[in-house]
């Protein structure tokens, strides 16, 4: 009975939306959210695969080589691990190019509304690689502006062409990631990119781990609410027991030969 009532309510709200009487269908949104959570849980049950869930290094180089106007966004995503919503909501006042650090204070939801990050852990400082600093310095000169009168410090770093919050669809469609990956030979359909921004978030985490960052540091940089979330997603990328044994052998060799 409860299922029938919820289904009927969803149909009523859908009809109301077509008439312009309501702005959102919360029933359908909840259903999509449940499906998304199920997909995330399924992803966490298996190990991430390079070339499937995140690009290979050769694919990353090819994407950056063909990125064009999207290069600042891709470079920032690859080296910071920000969520798509955090990239879309990032403003210039939260980017300190002199200190080479950006601060995550807000995000843009699917409707373009600016709000707080997903959790308190989402509020964080992320160091910037030299390539990101260079790309952002150049991009700041060409970045679309808000409407006249808007304070420069509130300008979005990665807006649409009118200076407003960009949409997921716009970033992924044929003029966004799809175009870049088609030009790079990664996908055969410019409308269907193989890798989305979340794949680039995985890439950043893998690079942090490869560089030797501790699990706790990776958790902080990724904005995870718990260390368990970090291990559930990236645990297989951290050094294994065999790696530990090799490290102990090297330690012994340096001390006593």
C-alpha cells in the first residue's frame, strides 16, 4: 500500500511539473538517489580498475593534450580530487595561487544552487601542483565574468560561458569531456565520454597514494567523512604486506647490511 501511495504521488507531482505548478518531483529524486547509492555501494564491493574506472596515465596525457578550453578544469580535477559539485561551486576568493592552495567551502548542487559541502570533512584545504597554479593563472585572465556589478572575489572559477554555475550535462556533452575524449581517441562517441569527473577524482586519490601519502592524509584531501570510506574505496591501492616486507629488508640493509 505504501508503495502504491508513493508511486501515485510521484505521478501527481510529475503532472504538476508539466503544468508549472511545482518546481521539483521529490519522489522521483528520492528514487534516483536510492539507485545512485546502490551503484556506489556496488562499486565499493570491487576494486577500482585503471583503464575502466579511472584513466591510464597515457589516457590522461592524451586528454590534457586535447583539452582546449577545458584544460584548467581537467588539470585541477586530476591534481586535487575535488568532487564535481565542488569544482562547479569553486570561487576565485578560495584559490590562493601565491600560497598554492585552494579551500573547499561550498558546492553547487544539480540545480546550480550554492551550498555547503556534503559534510564537515568536505571543508578542507588542498595543495596545488605547479601545473594547476600555472593553468589557473592563465585561465583567470579568460574566465567568463558574472553580471556587471558582481564582486570579482565571488566569480566562479569554472562557470558556463555566461559566468553562471555550469551543469553536469554541459561538462559531459559533446563540447565537454565527450569532445575531449573523442579527440584523444579514448571514446568513439563524442556524446558519451568513457570517464566522468568522478573518474578524475579517483585518479587524484591514486596519485596521492602512489606519492606515498598516508591513508589519513588521503582522507583529508579527498574530504571523506571517515577513514573507513577511504579504505573501502582505495584500500587496495595502498602498500600491501609484501611491500611492507620489502621495505623492512631495505631498512635492515641500510642499518646492518
